[in-house]
C-alpha cells in the first residue's frame, strides 16, 4: 500500500508538475505572516463553495482593509462582515464562524505565529472546538496556513481512494491515518499531494488559485 499511495503522488507530480504552479500562495515553501492569515481566512470562506466565490469574498475584505485576523477580530458590527463575505455563501453562519476563529487566535495567542508554535495535536484540538470548524477545515488551516504535517481528507481525496481502490473503508479518520502512515511525514509532500488530487480532478485551469 505504501508504494501504491506514494506512487500515486509521484504520478500526479509528473503529470501536473509542482502544485505551487497552480496554488502559488498555499503551496509556497516560504510564507509571510500576512499570507498565512489569508490562507486561514480562505480555508473558512471556501467551506462548501467554490474557490471563485471564496476569492470574491477575500477581495472584498482586502478592498476594505479587513483581510487580517486582528482586523476581523476587532469588528464590533457583524453586519459589515456579512455583506463583505456574502459571495462565499452561508451568510448566516460563515461570518460568525470567521469572527470566532479570528477572535480565538488573537485573544488566546496574540497572532497566528504564536498559535503556529503549538504542537499539532493541541492546535487541531483547539480548532475543532470552534463551532463550525470540522476536521477538513481544521486540517486545511493546519497544513497550508501553519505548515503542520496533517493530511486533509475531503471529497476529492475520497474519490481518489474509491477510483484507485485504495480502501473499502471511507471513514475520514481511517483515511487520514492511511495516507499519513504511507507517505513521508513531510509538509511539502502533504501539501502538494492534496493539492494535486484536487487539480487532477477539477482540471488545471479550473483549479487555479489567484493571488490575493
């Protein structure tokens, strides 16, 4: 199984090239604190919607000078956030979810860099305690914004598992363990493999993430 899963990664890498070509910020080897904040915010905004819609919401936040954790955490009027991120959908739940996440990081850690210093299990546990942040979103933030070695299990990953007959068990925790134990514990490989799974299924053009 180890060779099969790792071989799939190598095949996708050979087919599409490095994922950073399509996800220039999310898969960058070096990320600025500002970029990490953008990724974390984007991970919440893209829940159950397209990257195109999340991107529009991110642009709205940027235009208003609110594309940062402290700026969002300091908002006193949720209605303003509701209007700005409306393109990302779920306008009754996502604004509160985003505010709760930003407030958690700023109030408990001061900034995202300090939260990044937490060990993986502690950071994951604390993210999952935030209402509306499930395993997929938590792992996305941890992997791409905080560079923690945790594999993201989403619908694209499950499709790959089914298509390649990697397992008959589609439980997210089982699949997460399956990928993590059969790949080198390397953040870059985790990032590239997950991104390439999406790129391969959506297509190179459709899956591009524009810079913010």
